[in-house]
C-alpha cells in the first residue's frame, strides 16, 4: 500500500500517517492482489495549504472495501493528520430456492435460474462423485436447489451462502442430497435420502458442461503427428469455463509449463496428485503453496501451450505415476448409523419442510416450473 500511495504522488509523511491511521482497523499485511483502493486528491484552503508545506493537490481520503460487510475510509482532518473510520453493514441471511431445466450445462442452467456462482460450484462439487457431467446429464434433466444467501439493507443479494438441499433428476431418476453436520465429528457433508455419503477423495470431472474429447492411453498426437501416450483426459469446453480442484490439497505448481501452457498441479493427501493444463488464466491469487478445497475454482479453460483448441487436459498421478482419471478406484463414503442416523433423519425432515415452504427465487425459474414440474 505504501508503494501504491507513493506512486500516486502522496508525500512520504502522509503515506506514513495513512498507514498509522489504518492499522487499528485493517491488517495491511493481509492485502491480496486485486484489492481496490479509491484515492481522492484535492486542494486545501489557503491557510491549511500554507501550513502543510508544498502547494498542489494533496491526498484527502483513501477508501477500501475489505469485505462485503465492511467499508473503511481514511480522511484528512483539518489539522493535517488522517483519521480512519469504518461502516459495518448488517446482512440478512435468507433461504432461497431455484429450479431449472438443463438444456446445456448445469452451470449455465443454474446461473439462468438465479443461483449464485458460489452455490453453483458447491452444487457441482457435491454431485461430482456420483454424476459424470459429460455422460449422465441430458437435455431435459432438472435441478431443484435450496440455498442460503445474504442480502443488504436494500434487499440486494450480495453474498453467497451454502447449499442446504438439492435434487438432480436425470432421465427420470431423482438424486436428492441433504446437508448435514455429523454430531460426533462436527463435520459438514452431503448425504442421500438413505444417509449415505458418497464422497470420494477426487472428483471424476473437475469441470461442468464439457465434452470428453480424448481419453487416457495411446493416441495419434493431433499436433506432433505420431503415436504418443496420452497421460490424461481431455475435456473440450468454451474458453473461460471454470476449472475446479478435484480434491483438497496444496498447489505445487502454478505457472507456464511448455506444451502444457498455463498449468496447475495439486498435491492431495496420501499418494495422489492432479494436474490441469492449457488454462486461459489462473484463479485470482492462486500460486504455489496455496491451499485449495475440493470444488474450488483454480483456473479457466483455454488453449495455451501445445493445443488445437480450448479444452482442459486433466491428469491424475498415483505415487507419481499417471493413471486413468475415469477408472481409478478411490475410497468412497460411509452410511450413517445409530444416533447419527436418527439426527440425520430429523434434519432431513426439517429440510423437506423448508423446501416445501420456500418459493422459487425468480421469474426465470418460475417460468421453467410452469412447463415441467419436478
């Protein structure tokens, strides 16, 4: 921040005064790339200008928004110093519901129905263990999702919350999932109607709405022209499509990697690593050492490096050996029992009641509901 202020022409004494004023309200060391600051300059009244030293515009205020809920402003006082103040907004949590018909990708259909991007990413993540988004979803399939989000005092949605319940209906088969906090372990996860958690360590498809364009194994390389081992799976998708981390882990590499173009490799618990290539760009702030969680967006589809068109090249490594991401056997979840099952059934009944009582979120979803009820 001191560098930004200095480059903007702020006197060094004023830079230090601004930083000192900010310190009680904002940890300057926590500034992330992309944080916006609004600087206001102006001339002081003649008496103040004479007392302040050099003539010319001076810094009158610095404004920033560290989060949706907080606004901070540092203003120059009449005495020449700076004083910081903050406004903390009260957000109201509401429960919303959206329903839609899928005619392309789940991501686009949910976005059109008014579901916030954060909830869409969670929706895709929780179904990614059981659903192959390239093969299982067909035109006419449906989704129904119950989620929380936060509204400001003007009634405007400003922050995504959590998915409470969702149902995908694929070729007539309903697949409901319920959010549940395990009473013993205090872990939050999603369970089907029978109390089964189907979670796996890695998602099979870390991208929604893509077409599997090339599988794992020997193939004729489209650019080099000779047979070559294809060590991953290719998913064709439009440039800019979000790419998700297929499991919890730590980023080992995030940068340019020759023919792979913009490339990310993530180390997961145990023996597994995953790699993602040909990105158009990385997610903001992503770098080596960044911790990521399953389903978190880490980059966007592109055609960087040795590539014939926009797609994700996805690799899974077990003990540093490439394996087929679509057939590798991974540990699955467990069935609740005893007191945990009883607690789940009570929460399931509560969420079912909330679902029935919650109206659809917007007119787009309502029009779709009128043509095809879930």
